[in-house]
C-alpha cells in the first residue's frame, strides 16, 4: 500500500491507495458499531471501542501524524448513557470531517474542522447518523502545516474555512475509508511547507516523550536551554512537556486495559511508564475524574 505510486501527489490515485488500508465503516451499514465483524483485523487497525476506530498512518506520514480515526453512530441507535462518551485528554491536533452518510455513502451536512489539544476530559454526545473521519497530527506540526495555533484552541474546535478544495473533495467521498485517504493525501501536500526552528526543537522533545523519555533529560539531549525548550514546546503544542507526558501515559494504559476483561493493573502501569500502580491511580483519577477500574467499566459498556 505504500509503494512508489503512493508517494507523489496525485489526489485521486493516492486517496484510493490509502483507502485500501482502511475498512469501509459506512456502507452498506450505517455504523461500524452495527457490524463489528465487518472491521476485519489487519496491520493498520490499532484500537476499537464502540463506534470508534483508530488506524496506523502510512509510514511516509509517521513523522507528522499519529493516527487516522473515524467514528460512526447509526441512525437507529439509542441514546448514549449519561452525559455521552467520556473523551480522554489528548495532546494531538485532529483535522476532522463531520457529516451524515446515507446507505450509499453519499454525504450531507459536511463540515471540516480542526480539533485542538484537550488537556481535560469532555463529553461527546453526537446525534444519530453522525460520521467523523480524521487524522490526528502530532501537535507540534499544526502551526506550520495547518496555520493552527494549538495554544489558542485548547479544548476547542475551529471550523476550517481556508481549505474549500479539501472540503469539497471530502463531501464527494462515498465512504469513511475514501475520506481518510483524502485527508492523508492532503497532509502529503502540506508537509512541503517551511518548518520553523521552534518546531524542530519541539518535535525532538515530543518524540523523546512518545518513546518514554524523561522530561528532565530533554533539554540536555537536544542541547538547548531549559527555558528555550519550555517555550518551544508550549508555543507549538499548547501544553507543557510534563502535561503532555501525563496524557500520553494515560492513553497508553487505558488503551491497553480496553483489550482486557480483567486488567492486570500493576503490569499495565509499569508498561505505560508510571512509577507504580499508586502513581497510575492518582494520575487517572486526576485526569479523568474516575479510578482506573471505574473508567474501565464505563468504557467496556460502550463495546455493545
């Protein structure tokens, strides 16, 4: 899927190439949650929970993007319990296409947005029939690639009006898989922009955190001052390196626990980068409002 014909910028050909990586989650059913067997395990599917699917991005985009994801809610689905889905804190920035799709995949009510970093939880209660397709960027690239300042949009979503061509292409897509291919192709085009030095510094720091590096060692590893590093990270991601690290650990442990009916919490805590189980419990409670066990139980209910 990542051969030579996928590397150049060819809007139709590359979108079709990437679409082949992702299962079609919109047709002939209305929601991927309605037909779990339709999403077949492959090397691109990373995580699934209810109507949410998360996929690896092609190798040529992994420097700038974290994952591709989609969410579908069927027309006939009942109400989401409580206040809606509890969405975990997230350090990335998503370029996201919202729409409704009929049984043939045709789009209505299209909207293109950029979703800023979320340092705190929020609740998501979409109406029946809503479909979202998105690519989550590593936040430090959003200023250069999208002209989006994450510091101004913490826990907020901005409607994107400067990319009418992209919105029109997405509105003509016939499936979530095709829409994801179009979004990935757009990122290939955008990554040719000039990169600021502050982005390079921040990216070096964030990549070390993503691989489990210590915050205290970042400035020495990158040979910059602590003040210069702190300013670079906050300016490009909207969050401090420490807070981003806490969010990354949280998401790692929750994703791992989602795959277990009875999580081995001590082992998961260490694998995710916490000092011990007590450290994990304190962080999860502070960041989500629930204990790990209560959060796990809530999310298991969404598996349907």
